């Protein structure tokens, strides 16, 4: 059985989120999705529009997701220790970054393969939120 893992904030759930979850599920038997808790989002100097409990329930309700879990740390080795996945799915906006080069090496030592999916360029929670803020100003 191939166990896949991906994680994210999943704020203002949109087609980019659906794409990564659908693509990930097509490449594994069981898909586990870590949803960032509110404190972790704030650590990245951001704030989710949708509270954590609602975001995780939205992700849980997606037919491609077998298990949605709180992501309380950015440490992917901690997630591996807990969920023992074989493959991890990540947006290609992280490809060849220093941070992910380290994760790749560490996870490869555990037998985990990282697959980068194309980042949805025309849609993101940041773009949606910026658009809503501009509409509210008018």
C-alpha cells in the first residue's frame, strides 16, 4: 500500500487545492493531508481567513482525502515519524529551494519520494484574499 502525504493551510479552498489533492490521490492508495493549525499559520506571519476547525472539516469532506490531520509543525520528518508515508506531494513553488533540498535528503534516507506538482498560478488563497480586500475598498 502506498501512503501519500501533503500539507498546507487550505484557506479559502479553491481549484488549486482540489488539483493537488486529486493528483496526489491518483498516485497513492491512502492520502493523508496535514492542515496547518492557526498558530502555525501565524508563525509564517500570516493569518487564515477561515478558522482551523472549519478548514480541516472542508479538507476532510473532499473525496480525495482519506485522513485529514492537524499540522502543528513545519517539520516534515516529524510528520513522517507519525504517519509513515511513502511519498510526499508538494507544490513546485518549493522545488529546488534550500529548505526542500534538506527535506528531500532527509526523507530520501527514510525511503520517501517527493513529487512536485505544478503550482496553480492563476489562483491562490493570497490572490483571492487580495481581490476581496480590493473589492471591499470600492
